[in-house]
C-alpha cells in the first residue's frame, strides 16, 4: 500500500501532468473505472484530494463518498460543474487555474472573429477544391474599425479589448457593474449593448448566475450584419435564438468555441458562415502546461499545509 495521499482524478489529463501528480499522489483514475459506484466504494475513503476539469466538475453525490477529501482542484477557470454548495458545506476549498490561460483565450476570440468575418475556412476550401481557378471568392467584411461589444469585462474580456484596440475598434461592454478603470462605454445588459455594436463577443464566466445571460431579446437587438463570437460557455447564450438568427441571416457570421451539450452539439450550427472550435480556446502546449503546473501546485500546497495559490473566494 502506497503511503502517498490518494488523488481522485475525475477526467483524463495530459500524461505530463499525470506523471507529475504521480510523484506526490496515488492516482485513482475514476475515468478509467468500469463501474463508478464500485470504484468509489472501494477507494473513496483513501481520497485526500480531487483533480477535475472545468467541464467535468464533481457533484455532491460523488463528494459524499469521499469522507476525507480536503481539496478540489480544477484544471481550468470555469468551475460551474463543481457543486460548490457541497464543497462549502464541508469546508473543502476549490482551486482553479486563472490568469495562465487569459491571453490564449483572448487570442482565440480574435482568431474566431477574424475567421468568421473574413470567411477564412471558406477561403481555404476555395483554394483546395479548385474554385479559385473558376471564379473569385465572394467578398467578405472587415474587422478593422468595427464596433465591438464585450459581454463580461473580466480578465479575458480586458485581454480581448487590448487586442481590439490595435484594430481601432470602438469598444463597449456589459456587465454587472461599470469598471472605473477603463474608457469603454458601459451598458447594464447584453440587450442594452446589442444595438450599439457590430460585433458581440461573449467572455462572461459560466455558472448559474450567467445562464441565459445573452437572451433572445439581446440577439434580436443586434444590427443587421452583426458578427457573434462566444468563448465563454454555451449556457450563457440562448442557443435556440442564436441558431434562429444565424439561419435567418439576422446574424451575418459567428465564431463559436462553446456550445450546449458538448461535444454532441446541435447540427444546426454546421453552417457555412459559422466557424466552429471544439471548446479549445486555451488549447496550446504552453498554456496547458501552465494549467497543469498550477493545478498540481495547489494540490501540493494543500497536502503540505501551505497557503493555496488560487483558491476560489
């Protein structure tokens, strides 16, 4: 029997990070278990910590089978799939990996905007399938100078704004409260923001407080020819209204990294004027390595009795 503390790993992580964790913990890989209930019944009492991913989280029923769990570490920023009512009730701290992925997600947001506006995937196909030999590709629309509306001016939203300034885009935003330290126009809701922008880019955090934040009314208030980008969570947007607007042409193009029911997304999104990504905005080697390092550092800090690096409030 190993004397290392038990770490329940909820979902597959990069081998680099699993190897690093194995140096300090006995890894109990729930995602490999053929039968979850039996696995937890056998190993639950030996679990001292949990490592999970933003999309997997951990629920109250699983936590109830881990009587000695002292920390839940999340590989990612979003923690909406972690039952924080259950963790708080037991005084279990939750950590995530903020900041290390901010710039990467902002890069992807701008990449999706450019790809959607300039139809970059369509242009690539135009060359590959020989259409270029027969005709010029239809004209697209510019990004430079478009009015950008950011839903959620947190760390990622601010990083997007910094990039958009280089494109000379007038910037406005919506959020729960105005920010005193930015020069951008503030609107109290996406509905109020929508009529004033050419691009709506969603960066709000996920979770119950933002579910359905971008309503059908907000989508309907966008100007003709608007472009829609989401690097937040699928739950933040009224997906049915977004699909209807894309199909009707009310929204000219979209760049989407997140969806409801991932990865089994609504096939209605497979449209030529929609650029799709598999919830991969932070998916670079550099950022994923930094996320893994921070996850492990938090878990080790707990085991060693040191202050956590990035605990949730």
